[in-house]
């Protein structure tokens, strides 16, 4: 049975959020009151690497929240109401649906090519009504959607939710008994309706892919990125990576830089730092062990690179356990 995370009471406090959202979640500035939100908030994992978060809440106080590291994935977002300010690696996520009678639904498909730092700021008295569906790389592969849309990190593609999608969102915001297998199948069906609407619209658009690569070349570069993400390529040189991909090394490097605006080994270095951060945060490993995970023989060099990438020293991540 999947673990289902739903609110048992209409008032949500800090302890509830810490338990339900999980590792890496933080409230940097503790509010004066214990009750933070009023309404419904839950997260759950569905089959095959599909994730769902539903939010229908009123903010009871000004609130700042953060994740040390949010996993990579493709996110299909539909917001019915809300203007909380969200930043990913410091970049503002442009997704303001307005508040109250002036609210207008907005929707986007957001690409996270690698884990990101997430911060969110909201104002007392405002309401947030939205659904976020997370598609893992495995889910995208099995659905045949990998590489079909431009995949730059933090790239957004806006789309217009249909009435069917808006109805599906309303159903998801009233999940009933989410532990019931039939209810979970219904939730999965609503998610697929929303995903289908988003991708049908976006794939029918004649937008130009700003990386300028042919579709077959872009799909190969997306496969390479998944190889780098997996850790399999950590100990390969460029020749070994090119052999894995069945492509000339020079061409592979050119196409990767064209698609993702960094070199293959810069990306690999970033991913290893992110895996080290996850080990610090999730497992509480020592800084020395984290340096090994990231491929550094010098702990001092690791700490410098880590601070440059995350804006905080490694021990800060470890201290949050």
C-alpha cells in the first residue's frame, strides 16, 4: 500500500507540515502562532513514478518555507487561486493566479533537470488552490514523452487548462478516502486527464525549440543527461561516455552544451555535489564521506565547491537533520 499523506484536521500546524512534506523541509522564520494553514494539503505517490500534491488552504499568518533540495522531474501545475511567491534556485516562478474574486486559473509545465533549492513566501489571509503533478524521468520514458518538449532546466511552458482539466482539479482537491484503492484509481485518472490536456496542447504548438537541435539529437542528449543523473557515468572519461551513447565525443559535447548551456563534466560535477547534499541531508553522512561521494579527495576543495553551488557550507545541510 502506498503511503498517503492527507490532513486529518482542518487546521495545519508546523509539526504536520514537517511530518508530511519530509526531509529537507524548513520554516526559516518561525511564526508567532502554531496554526499556520486552514484547509486541505496532502501529497501521495501514485503508480509508476507519478506524484501528486493537492493544496486548498488559507494562510493564517505570513509564512516562509523552504526545501534544502527538491528532486528533479517534470511538473504539471494547475493553479486555480493564489499568489504566493515561489523561487527555485533563486529564480522566481511566474505563476500568479490572483486572489479572491479576481483569481484566474493558470497552468504550466515546469522542467527541473536537477534538484533545486525551493523557497516560498505567502501572506496571511490569502488562499492557495492548486494541483502539482510530478512526472519522474522513468514515467516520462515509459509514456514516450521524454525529449518531446524543450527541456532546459527551470524552463516553463504555459498552457490553458480546459474545462475538463478544471473539473479534474476540483475533484482532486476533494479526494475523499485516499487510502481506498478505487479512490486512488480515480485520482490517477484525473491526473492523466490533466497531463493529457497539457501535453496535447503543447505538442500541437509550432514553437521553435530554443536549443536548435534536431529531435533525434535532442532525445539522445536527454538520454545522456539521464545517464549522468544515474551515477553510472561518474567514473567514465569522455571516450567511455561517448561509447555508452554510440556517438562521436566532439559531437556529443557540442550538442550537450547547445541544449543545456554547460559542459558534460560541469553537469556531472553539479550532479555529484547534489548527491552529496542529499546524503548529508537524508543519511547524515560525515562531510568527509560527502566529499568522497562528490568525487573530491580534498575536503577543503569540496567545501568550497559546495558553498559555491548551494550558497551554504556542507555542515549546514547536515545540521538540519
